[in-house]
């Protein structure tokens, strides 16, 4: 079965007994450009947010309409709209397109939907496959639907493959070779940790030449681990200062008191006092201070990775020039941690003794410098992937009249 007859049969089968969209089902379309990002699961959200986050960071006008099979538990950012669109039929898809009038369609990784390809084929909008993965774009063996949609798939405007295996899978699926670029994998959207330059300059002057390290996302039950490492390393790194930020569930005052009870001269930032030569620990009390701490520290330890998993992306640290130490629980950001570790751009530990040993090593300027250079290389490659896709998007929006 092929040609127009096959297409007609497919459309008839997918439209059988389908109900149209209800009046008022969609919220009002925002003004300006709308970029539709098709995600096959919530796992694709990180890729979508890398793109929307870049536009948001550069204050560019665009609304990202991100669709999933289910939006349960997902919260959109200021330039995002999340919609549940599980296996839409033809009538629902037409209603969706008529209402939202997207200017560009981005498909994440693969799982191309035949109906969406058919219904967007005559709209004149650019359709781009990003972060293409081999396992997500291989055609299903047998059957007539893969053969039917190949001519439509071939008219995708651009395909950005995650690796060489994805490029080969794209070519085997008869995608046009000249429209495929291997960019490397997308990384999760990375926020820039905020800070005050005035506060940084002031605290830098107060700390002067003292050796500094930073621990982020510290809980009360991890205070003994931090205290033991600080005590051990301080025997060799005299005048060592720890800049510490509690995790979201931990009260800074309680944490500071716990560390005072452990025998450390501890100051809560914002108490009105400046650190003295006797100060051993500064505890953050505001959301801006983790960004300040990392910028002042040649070494940063992500404490949450010891058991609960990371509460922040490792590239937030690596991109600011601080050598990263982390535990074994990398969870949602496992790929990013693995990239850093494989490049020699971070150190993984499993115990408090290992933390002290890693600090001993990385507080040596030549060693920490090597790690931060490697980390910069990894994070720069990730930024290059994002920049290439966002630039392609900008050109597509220009063609759409924006």
C-alpha cells in the first residue's frame, strides 16, 4: 500500500470515531512567535528547557508551547506553556494548529508522529528534529506506515543528531544527508547562579589570600561529614575557610549552630559582622549567596550527591571555574556528571575521608586549574550545541516575519 491511496487509508483509520476539540479547550494564544516543541515524554523536558532557557536568558520574545503525553507534576517557566497532547487524532490536531498557529516545530530526539507530519506539511513552517537519538528514530520493521511517511519525513528542514550512531540511523531511514548535522548531545538547561558583584569584591578583599572551598546543599545530618573534612584538611591548609550553603529544607541558623558546637568559628552571612582571621566557616542565608560562594571558591563540593541526589546541575558549578567534587548519587544529571568525570573535569568521592583527600589535592592551584580548564571545555561544547540550535530558530522566525 503506497501513494495517495495509502495516505487516505491511514487518515481514515486515525480519524475513525474521533471527537473534535471542545470549544474553549485551549487558552488564548499569546502574541508574537510561538515555537512548538514536541516531547514524547517528560524525560525530553530538559532538552526543551535548554532552548527556551537560552531565549529567556537573552530576553528574546517567543513563547514555547511544549506538549507531552501528560503534564502532571510539570511547572512551566515564564516563557513556556505546557499542554497534554497524548496521541492526538486528526481533528484534535487540526484544532490545535488552527488555534496556536505555531511558527516553528521542534521535535525532541525522535518518535516522529505521522499525523503531525501530515498536518504540518502544508503550513509552511520549519520543522526541526533536535538531539536526534538512534534508538528513537529507527523506522519500525515491516508494515506500511513507515514507508508511507518517509516522503514526509524527508521534508524535515533540519536534523541535529546527538552522535554518529544517530546520524547513521537518520541516513538509513532515508533522511536527506545534507540536512543532518552531528552536534553532540544536548545538556539540561543550566541556570546562571545569581550573585552581587559588590558583595563579591567586598568578601574577596576580606578573605584576601586565605585558601577557600565551598560546600553547597548541606543538610543538618551532613554537618558531621563536612566538619570532619574541614578539620582534617585544616591541619595542612592553615587559615582554610569554608563557604557553606544549606539545602532547601535546612535552616541556616540551625546549621550554623551545629557547626559552632563542633568547635568551628562560624559566621552567618548578613549578621552585620565581617569575617575575621579567626572565621573558619561562613554560612549563606540568601538565595544569591551560592552563586557568590562558587565564584570565590576554587573548589566546590555538591553535598546532596552523597545520598539524596543533586539539587542543582553540575554545569552551574563547572561553568564558573570552580573544580567540582561530587558523590555517587548523580541521578537526573547522570549524563552531565559522566561527561565531566570522563574528561577529568570533576572528582567523585564516596566518603568523608575521600572528601578530605580530594580537597587536599584540589586546593593545590595547579591541580584545580587543570580540572577547571577541562570543565570549561566540556561546558563550552554544550553551549555550542545550544547556540547552533537557537540560531537556527532565530533564522526560522525571521523567515516567518519576526
